[in-house]
């Protein structure tokens, strides 16, 4: 494209956007997106903007399966590939094992998909205990799978968040936005806080915290998008020092038709207890 071509393209794109935002076309676009959102073939889609987790939960489409159930667990048990956005997390896990950290408590780890994926590329140290917290149907399925897929005995499951107390590492990869409680509230419930927190694929906004509804392949769930600085301030207040942060560039998120819905992005980080 020449400079002249580019100069003509910019006004055209502006004109096209104005046309698409005209009320009749805008309503049609919203209707098309809603149909895609409700009949989601396998993407992670978002719709709506709410002021609380409870408000977003009240707007979940009706007549659908439970947010997490056997069907989702069965689908996820095959998702054990290492994603490009996993590598910063893999690096800090490896560094953690190098300094002798041996107990991992994973929030929302499903049937152990990160454990199964990471053990393919990261040597796991002797004495490692990797505990996954999730909802009862997923924990039951994960426990059944581990009998044959993790006979080494390092992978365990629980439905009790109190088991996270005194862990070396608290790990949350993509799961925190689904929790009604914020991370700082989860940490307050632990008699002994984890020595290190590893986060990945956490949805944030540059300046605002709000809530939306996430459409998954088999379910709809309330979803928190937290202000970046607010999340950092909460971790600092909980006694954690930031060691590293990264942006998950290859993992896009967008809440269409909502104010600043294109300003949301995913982040990860490593934080150590002071």
C-alpha cells in the first residue's frame, strides 16, 4: 500500500465505523453477536458490563448447565498443551523449584491440565506436592484421572480452600476472574500465607474494575475484570512484593459494545511474601 492509498483508507475506515454505529446497524450487530454468544461453538466470548459479581451472575442466560460440571471437566482433560503465554509462568515455576519450593496450590486447576502440560517440559523435583482446588464434580473427575495419568502421586485434589494455607506457591492461571472473592479476600482466610504467588492470564483494565458474563463452550459464568493498579495495591497490602509482571500478548480479550471494552488485557506476575 502506498502513502496515497493509506491516506484514502483512513477516512474510509472512519466513514465505515460511523455507518456501522448508526442505530439500525448497531442493533443488528448486537443481535448477531448475542446469537454468537448464546450458541458459542468454542470461543471465549464476553457480553455486558455490571458493577458487581452478583449483578453479572443475575444476568446469566437461563436454561443452561451448571457453570462447571462433568461435561466441562471431560472436555478440559484433553487440553494439556503448553500455550505460548504459559512460558513466563513456566520460568518462575522452574526458579521456584530451584530454590527449594515444593508445594503448589492451584486455584481452579480443573482436572490438573497445567500439571499435565508443564510436566512434559519442566522437570518436576522429588517431593513435589501439587494440589488442585476446584468444584466437586471437577475434583471427582480429576481424582479419577490421576489414578492412571499421575501414578507418581504428586497431583492431588481438594474442595477446601483452607488447604492452601502454608503452601510454598499459590498458583492461579486464568481462574481468578471467576471467583466471587477477590484474591486479597482469599489470602485473608489463610492462617499462613503462601511464600510466593504466581498469576497468569488475569483480566485487568487500566483504571476500572467491572464485571461481565463469559460465554464458554458449555456454560456461562460471571467474570471479574479488575483495575490493574487496584490488584497491585491489594497484593502489596497483603504483604507481597512484586518480582515480575508480564502481559499475555497472545491471549486477546474484548467486551464489545461496552465502554472501554477494548481496553481489557491479560497479565501475569510473580509476587513474594515479604
